[in-house]
């Protein structure tokens, strides 16, 4: 949002013609003073002994207060106001985003200790969802098979609740990346949004499903859908929960987990997307933050302006009324204009 410099303007400039009455009123005030009867003293000495009182010296005050009230009233009627303009960039078209989220049992690996991969990924995804505005977001979950957990929606609260409910072990185990991408593409196929995006979050290699990941990526490219792939964790031997000890604490043993970063890079490259490795919570957040930056660049913007006015007329009418009232009250005292 851009603030433009404020400018002073008048709603009714013709009302300033009332200011022309001020010098006329001053002239009439002086003329009336000169026409009042005067006391003529025979000698200079007598004139010195009979000096005018303080009241007499203030003969002009009621008239000047009335002239001041006239000036302020004219200024108030002209409608002075301070104009401040705001120029704001409004998104014309949001982005349709489908998150393909891996729920294979390998997501229980605790190399993001003290938490496991799936817990950290869900936390970061919630922050990602909370950062979006005007973008429809859907959620596809997958392991050995892929399902739509939430269709494209603007109801982020419902989406976050559904994300909280996902867990490993519900879907047959495995990592069907191709099926997940195909399901996500199918969700975006009918979308009319200018920008359509899939965010693939997985920690393994494709080892299940009946659709090739690169085949699904090719379909996404034909439909103009970009894929941003994020690899959770690192390959090799990682701590994996195997049970609990006598005190109920989770026990871990090193387990070999296969990853295929080359495949994820190729998927992203095929659709003009990007690939991000995430070996801890900070790098996962950084990867999603870079995705956000790319998504913002793909939005279409138009400039829209709003104008606000700070009206000043009320600030002038009150002192005008106060000056006029004081002038009238002084007219009923010894300042009525007589010497």
C-alpha cells in the first residue's frame, strides 16, 4: 500500500466570497466610531486630567470579535479538507494450490528431533496455510495410494482441521508419488485460476502406485500446472521408532531410508517448478518461503486507489460561534462603543 502526499482542498470555494465582507465591516466599525458624539474639553490641561478609561480603549473589541466570527464562518462554509489518497495493489486472481503430502511410515523418522518428520511438516504447513489470502488450497495425502483429503477451498480453518487429522498407518504403506501427482492434477484440471500449483512434500523414492511420477509431471506441464517438490529428511540411516521401553519412552533404532532427489528435481524441472531439500525444520520453512515468493510473482495485480478526507469545517464553526457570542455579550457592557 502506498500513501500519496496529502493535499488541502475546498469543497465549496465560492463561500470564500464572504471574506470580502470583513474589510467592509471594519470600515463601517471605524466610521461608526468617528460618528459617535465626543466630549470636547476647553483646555489641554483638562484633557490631560480626564484620560479615557481602559474600557474606552477597548471600544474596538466587540466589533473585531464579530469580524473574526465572520471570517471563520466563511472559511468553514468553504469546506476545507485534507485529502489523503491511498494506492493499494489488489490481487485480481488468486492461485489454486494442491499440497500432496506423504503419509508413508518413513515420515515417523525422528531426524527432525525432538519431533518426527510428519509432526514438523504439519506445523510448517499450518503456517503456510495461515499466510495465504484469496488462494484456494486443497490437500492430497498419499502413501501406497493417494486420496483427496480436502478439495480446493478458501475455508482455511476446515483445511487446518483436516490436516491435523492426517496420520501414518491409515493408508497402505509405500510411496506412490506418481499417483499423488495424478490425483493433485485431477483436482486442478477443472480450475479456472490463472496460476495452478502443486506442492509435493515427500521423504522417499517412488516405490508404489501404477502411474509414473514423470508421466504425471508431463500431464501437469501440458495443463500449465507447476510442481514444487520438497524432499523431507536425508537419505541413509536415520533414527526410527521401534517401540517403547519399560518406562513408556519411545525407543529408536537406525533404519535405512531410500530417497531420490534426482527424481524430485526432474519432476520440478519438467513443469518449470523448483526443488527444495529440507533436512530440518528451518530448511523446510525456508523451502516453503521460497515457494511463497515464486507464487507471489505469478499473481496478477491491478492498482486501485481510495481517497479519504479529513474535514476541517467543524473545527472552524465552533470558534466562530464562540467569537460571535463573546462579541454580543461585550456589546451589552461598557464596550458598547460609546466613549
